[in-house]
């Protein structure tokens, strides 16, 4: 049984976030392959970002849809315009004609701690009667999750139940502030769900609002963590860089002379010890920058200047 104070905090958090949770229905033509088991029309969830009607949800919710509708907590059912989506982070932004939609309070995912109590809110299974609530904790931070063409990075793992229909819904703390956007569950596991950190959601949504797409700098390499086996092959300490497993032909990396077997240790002034370090470092430089990349080739330190290009899409290696 919940302690009385904890119970009251959960109830209060649900009352805070409830008016800001929207239902999202996407319609796809019958002739398209159906990624969703519920068929061409399926219920999902969104979070109202501000009173003018911007709503954030998952990209996989609206991808390929011919029509998207948003149902606000007050019952209004509105046609939505998809302003843009980002397949790499699974974030999409839609707009409805509502000037007084209740905006969700957004927190800071950078302040999260493992073990913190969280709530997953959303239209689980598309059941009637409004969104449902499940409770759990932050199980882990910075989790990678393999996608069909790439790996989602830096996700929040939680044991709060996430089911079909929860996609795009908020993961909130006990203050009722949004700290993540629910995105995936593991169907073969129990109590393993994932959410996109709200710091990333906020950044992506702002970019989608400005330009309708997310522009990323691209090098053109497939990389791997420098674990013990690869470290022995390079005579470098494990975790001291990232291994280049493949260089994409005609990419910036190819033109700069990077080769398979190189170990990347620095991007500009930023030290690289992991794939996540490399992702974060590249994000700091705009497309068109000439960036000095430090590396070790057969144990010999070196560096090359790489002209960053725009990432061509999720089906091409995005580093």
C-alpha cells in the first residue's frame, strides 16, 4: 500500500498533467504496410507544449499518416497539421487550431536520478475514458535502444508500464512536470520501457517549429565502442576512443582520409571516449564546419580536418 504522502503526491501530479495530455489519432491508407497492430487508424498520445496548440508526439505515430487528429483533454477533437518529425529521436511536432490549450510544465531530464519515482500517462491500448496512469521508477539513464536502421541514444529506462497507445505520452515526476516522452517498450521483457529525455524533446521540437526538420552534422563513419577485444588490437586502453568499423564512400570521412581501424579520440577540443561522446561532440558543430578530428592509426597519433556535411537520413550511418 502506498504511503499517504506519496499517494497524495501521485494524485496531485496526475491532476497537474492530466489537462495537458492529448489523444492522437493517425490515419493511414489501407494500401500502405501497417507498422501498427491496430490497423490503419490507431490511438496514441501527445503532450501540449503551449496554449497556441503545439503538440509533441512520437514520429512513428504520425509517419506516413494521411490525416492526424488531436483530442484535447476538454473533449475538443481537432484536425492537426504535422509540422515535422525526426526519425533519429522519434520526435514529431503537430499543430492544432487552439488558442487556449493547457500547456504542460516541462522539467529537466538532466537532473534525473536512478530510483526516482515517475508516472507514465497516456492512452494505453486506446481504451475509452481518457488517459491511464502507471507508476514506476527511473530504472536507468542514458540507455541505447537498437532501432531498425540506427540506435536511439540516451534514453530513460523505466519500469512504469508502457503499452501500445502510450507512445508520445509524458513521463512525469511527482511534481507533475514532464521529464520524458514515452517511446517504446520491450514486448519480450517485463517492466522495461523507454522515454526520450525532455531536454532532447524540447530542443528537437524547437527546431521543428522553426524549420520543419532537424539538420545534423555528418562525418560518414560506422563506429563501435573500444571494448577490451578491440583495445587489445589497437594497443590502446579500453574506453579511450571509438573504433572506426566502416567509412562511407564519398562521405566527408572518406574525403578526409579516415580509414577502417582508426580510433577517434577527439573532435575539435572535445575528448571522445565513447560513441555517446562522439554524438555530443558532433552536435556542437554546424554543417559546413571544418573540424579537426584527433585519431590513433596503428598506435600513431594523428589528426585530419573533416568538412562536416548534412546527415543524409536515418538509413545512412548518422555519425
